[in-house]
C-alpha cells in the first residue's frame, strides 16, 4: 500500500471535509429524482409499480447479503452494467452465454474476459428471486441496472432512482464490435472523449463515469505498459515502485486496486489519486493531464457532492443507451440465454407465468 505524500494528505483532508450524504435516501430510491434527464420512450420511474412493486426491494435486500460477504462484488456488478450499455445499448446482451447463443459472443471479447463470473451468477440469482415473486415480468437488463445502482449506494455512494422498462435483446455483439465500443485502459483522454461524444456524453459525463473506478480491481496487463520497458514519467515514483512489486513483468497476472485510498468505498478519492499522479490506467491519469478535463477532475476531488450529482446524471444517461422497450426484445426466463434457445426451461415456467399474469 502506498503511503500518501504530504500533498496527497492535503487533498485527502479537503475532500473528507466536504463529504455529504447521498442525493437520495435509501428509503426513497424508487422516487422520481429532482434533476431532469429526458427518458427514453418506454421507460418510466415507476414501471413495475403494479406488476412487481417488490422488485427493487428484492434486489437491494439480496445484495446487502452478498456485499456483507464480499464487498468486491459491488465493483463487478457496476462494471457489468457499463460493459452492457456501451455495446449495442443496455439490452442485457453481455449476459448471453456463448454456449447457448452461438460462437463469438460478447463474453469472448478481450475486455469482457475479466468480467467477474460471480456477477453473472448474482444477476441470474436476482432474476430467479424476482420471477418467483412476480412471474416473468422484470427484464434481466433492468435487473443489471438496479444491481449497479445498489452497488454504488451500498458501497457508500449516492442512492438514486433508476428508470425502468428495458427489454432484453435477442442478439449479442461480436468481439470486434465489443472491442470497438469499450474504451481501452491505455487510451488517452482525447480518444475517450471523442468516442463517448458519439454516444451523447460530454466531458463532465466522461469524467464522472470514470469515477466508477473508485471501487474495484484491475489485472496487471491493463497497466503494465506504463511500467515496462520504460516507466511513464507522469506516474508517481513511489506508486510505480509499489506496482512493480505486484506486477514484476509486462505479462504479470496479478491484480491490484483501482483506488489506493479507499478501494472498497464509493467516494471521490479516485480523483484525489489522479491529482497525485496515482491513477492506474492511462485513461484515468490522462483526465488530469488533458486541458479539457483537468478542471473537472479537480472540482470532483474537492467536492464529493458535486461528483455524486454528476455521476448520477451520467449514469442515468448511460442506462438509457439504445434501450429496447415495448414490443421490442423480450423478458428472458434465463439471463444467460435467449428464450428461443431455452424452450425446455420456458416450458417449466408456463404455469407460473399464467398464474402471475392473471393478477394484472
């Protein structure tokens, strides 16, 4: 663990003094937010109010238990939502298992090879719990969005309302399409801003979404090119020395935390790291080096409430990327397989579905 320098201690003190409570209390997470973000057609702040009012409580109650055992799973679920939405929209396609959906699916893409297997299991478990209570009325893509929100909130970050009503996609993206839509950790800020601008994100959105790296871990291969053969001169020397102990060569297979100050707490310390040249990825650190984003990083580092506000807005935007609603898509009976690939499983649910749907 790196011992913060005097300068980093100064920034740590400033940000600690400005910590505020979450934007929305845990008891009100299903209420419409105060800020205005246009909703995609078919989404609603109260979509399951009649068909499955217990859905959000089921997700949160179970995730409290999961995170009590392993808080690291919060980062895995948050990352799953990012990787789903950035590639052909928030349609749950990243959940599809290649063994049932055909060869060359999203999960085979290099950026998705390090998604936590446990995250997929947790989502399917949540789906089972919700469908047992309400019938097959809640989509897997909505469950992923709720799990991401609760991962943030239960890790100490902001609680916020999530618009719901997504349907699950019938197709998955190829590895090449997946790779083209997920910013690489060695990309610079200019490249990332340009790529995400095509999805409707401005620089503030990009910096705020990058704050998701305040929790979680990374594999050495995502950043060792900053260490070998020549060390990135931007990187803090003590930080680099510690990383070399964890990753002694270019192709090391170790892991380390993304935020050295509070790796399991969703806060603004990630931005303090950047100001102290202790960002792990090039895509992280360059946000503080690049003139269009440097001031945004600084503002988030000294004002956690501002970061929370902008993060919630950016997440709400991201969660609506190319969503399927209405008659488009489906509600999967199994999050890892399209319904057409899972007829035997669907047949076992027919009676339960008919019984649950008769209530509406």
